[in-house]
C-alpha cells in the first residue's frame, strides 16, 4: 500500500482507480506543499491533470517511486509555477518557441545535399549560399538558381525538389495543437522566406502559431542571440518564461545566452513527456 512515507515497490503497471490514488499520492509525497493547492491546480489546469491521470490509468506510468517522481517533475515545474529543482524555483513557462525543419517538419536540406554533394561540399554550401538565403541576403529564386549552377540543374527544378521534400511531422503538430490551450506557441526558423511560407501552407499549419519569425525576413539567424530577443519582444515575455525547442544544440546555446531554457528535440513523444502533457 502507498503511504505518506513511500510507495510499495513493484514492477507491475498501475491501472484503474488505484492509479489515480498513486498519482495524487505522488504529489503528496514529493511536494507536500501542493496538497493545499490541489483544488486550485485542478481548476486551472483541468485538461492537463485529467490527461495525466488518464495516462496513468492506461498503465503507461510505472508504479515505482522514482518513476512517478520523474513523471511529476515537469508537471510541477511547468504547470504549478513552482518546482524546487536543485534549490532553484522555476516559473511556469508561458511561451514555447519551435524550430521548423527537424521539429515541426522533417529535415529538408540534409536529404537534398546528399543527392549532389559530398559532406565537405555540403558544409561549404551551407556556410555560403544557404547562409545568404537564410539571412535574406538573396531572394529565394536567386538561391535556387545558384544552387542549380553548382550541379547543372535549372533553378526551377531545384525549387521543385526542395518543395517536394516538405513533409510535416504529424505527431509534433498534434502536440502543438494540444499545447495551445496552455501556452503561447511560436515558430522560429532559419529559412528562406518564400520557402518557409510555402511549407506552412503545404502542411496546412499557416495559422497554427501565435506568430512566426523567419530568419530571412528579420535578417537574423539562429544562434544569434538577437533573434531570440526579438521573439521575446514579439511575445511580450521575459526569457525565463520561454522555452526553445530545437534539434540543433548550437541554436539552444544561442537561446541560453539570453536566458531562455532549451529542449533538444528528438521526438514529439519525448517532448510530451518533458512537458508532462498527454493526449
């Protein structure tokens, strides 16, 4: 039986009403101060609390003490406004900043580069031509033409190849739709302007985000701290209230330079667990 002193260790999954009891007791055990706040928490975050309890009922959260503690850690951090993490009180996040390619959509550039270039050649192209496109130094059609000249292919064909590689990440998109009820969500992408806008339309998510920042449109690229400051200004929040979600560590380092926490994206499921939010 679970008690205030601990949970009975077992390797079996938790199901049914007992799951709800253990979930509630996990709060009592690891954050006793939340006990008096439980009703207000549920009232403010009812969709989240309900979904998390449903998650435990489905047997997807094991009963072991440490696993329950880990499962509730992000909940207490992001959904109650107060979590003692290494002696530091962390505020609830208000803004989630999403990278596009590699997070909201599949990667494009690496797949295209492999068709025509060696890794060394691809790196050189990224640092020169692609950077010019991302920072808005040249328009999209000029970049396609220049890329085409390096491989003997017309620019219009290069454009079609890039457009054909736009594939949404449906799991991430579904998660963002759920998170919109709890956070402001924004897109922050290094990309050509026309290409990014085309990709959003193709994936049917042009209106998914509260706002979109495209590097080519603002003449700034990640990991330049200035682009993250711009995102904070657009949202009207301070750095500690934002989280950057990206699949490139150096971009997260740029966010950290202005005080924005980062999450290194590998899957929507991993991000869901990090935020302790379930469908």
